[in-house]
């Protein structure tokens, strides 16, 4: 597995650390439990990191050089992709993988050449598509201009492409990717760690709304703060961002908005939260809010559902599938604080309905999104990719043989003509 900017050793919460870090770690560990040997290759961003770090049974992390060994914004990693590719090539010369599973577009870019040279099947998961980001962020999109074109090329060259939800699969098809290599497999949740039973974070007597994740604009936290003005008596806990909220520019933006909306006394910033403390924080909430403008998949709603908490989410990307409107939570349109506030008021006024949605969410998470189940589906995609890869080799060999025979006949025929 290649995850160039999202190391499985890093917890989510930073500017470039989020659901992909969790996804790669949990998927790797689940594949390891199933008996596969997994190496996760990620970029070295600290000179003191060991080259190899054991993550779990059958799973290790290999640090690959790609640019200076320090944190670099992921949008600035493009110039270092060739060096990452060289590092992958050297690693795979010593230990050839059967399958290379690339996570994010730059991982696929770095992996394609080395995977082909070493005869490995190539599987691509994008986690986010540049075309969707460009559509929603417009001029604020900081991705390299080449991203969309490269993603379309990668999807056509991979033996299999894993889409996290039907919405992403449809977007890939709109980019000109053939239907055949696309297989839809959702992300997952650790249903043992995230469960209804266990300690809860301290809370006040006020109804608690919780937002958890990166504080970047597209996550819709601004709209949630605005909605709070129309949800009397509730408090909003915003968890995520840096370890020091007082120096976090995203926190400063949200505090300023809370002041303007007259809800500053009801908004609390929890800062970065350790992974093992997240379940208790989720259990302390009456409703978990996920209101992004767009979301390729979204792990937080699953974690909340696994903890037995109802979710109010915008109907975008993967959230349209994981959250079942009226059953495990409620859907609202993006960019509409008034609609969000109305849904929150309805749920906070009906404890029995919240409890029923929480129980339904727990069942849905366990039945459909446990990591071992998800890893089994991904392993099947890996097998399909290997079959496609070996079939491609056979077809290429046969085609070359036929071409050589055809060329011989042409030459012979020409000689006879002369």
C-alpha cells in the first residue's frame, strides 16, 4: 500500500491528516489479521523516523524519501513524486509485491511505473477527486492544475479502481473511466473501539452537539456555528485542529463567526483529540453534526453511529449512503444553516427518536462497515486485479507473438512479390 502524505502512524486532526490516515491504518491491520503481508509505504517527513516500523501482525510501515524529511503541504508534494517513485522502485527490487494499492492520486502517480516494472497488479483508491474539489472550491482549490488529468489517466491504467461510494463511481465514469475496472467498497469503522458502552467525556447539562475533524472551510463547521444561533440552549463542541487552539487560524475564524452570531458562550473548542479519547467524546454528544460542502466518504458519521449516536449530515458523497435519513439520522442540504438548525431542533426535542436512531446506527455500522468485512471486500478486489494483471500479461504476450507472426508473413510476402 502506498499513502504518500497520509501515514498510518499519524492520528487525524492536522491540516493534511484525516480520514485517509485512519483508513490506511485500519485496512492494513485488517488485511494483516486475514493473513496477508502488508507494507505501507509513506513519505519520510522526519529525519529521525526508522526506515521500517512494525504496525501490527503482518503489517509494517516503510518510510520512503521524497523531498526534504519535514512536513510539506500535500499540494506541494508534486515536485517530489519522481523521487518517491525512485524510492518505491528500489524497495520493490528487493521485495516484489503481488499487489500495489495506491491511496490518493500522487501515490498512484508514484506507483504506476514501479508497479509495472516489477509486474505487480495496480489498485487505485483516490479518497478524493480533483474534479469534485474544483467544482466545490473553485478558485480556492490549491490542487495542481494537472491533478484532474492525471487522475483520469491513473484510473484508466489501474487494473482495478476502488470507489468509496456510488457517487464517486459515477464521477469516475464522467471522467471517461470505463465501468469495468471500478468496484465500490466503502471505508470502515472499528466497532470494538467505537461502541455505545464505555466512559463518556465530561459534559454540562446543556444539550450537546459535536463536530469532529479538520476545521478547514469545506467541512461546513462555519454553517454549523451559524445554525447554533437558531438552536436555543444547545452547546457546540468543536474537536479537531491543532494542539493549541489559541494559535490555530481556523479556530480564530470560527471564534470570530461565533461572536458575530451571538453564540460565543455556547461554542467550545476542544483542540486535537487523541484517537483513544474520540469514542468517549462521541458518547457524550446528543447529536453528531457532519455538514461538509462535499465529502468523498466521511469516517466520523460511521464512528458516531457505531457509538450509538444519531447523525445530522449533509447529503453529499459517502454521507448519502452511510447515514440513512429518518433511520440512523437526518440529511440536510449543504450550505443551509436554517435547514440544519431545524433538523437539530427536531432531534433535540425528541429523546426517544434520538435513542432509536442511535440503536439503528449501531446495527448498521456493525452489519455493514466493520473493518474485517471491508478488508474481505478489498482483498477480493486485489484478487481481481491480480487476475486482470496476469490476463493482461498473457494477452500482451499473445498479441506480441501474433504481431511477430504477422510481420514475418508480410516480409515473406514482400519477398515473394519481388
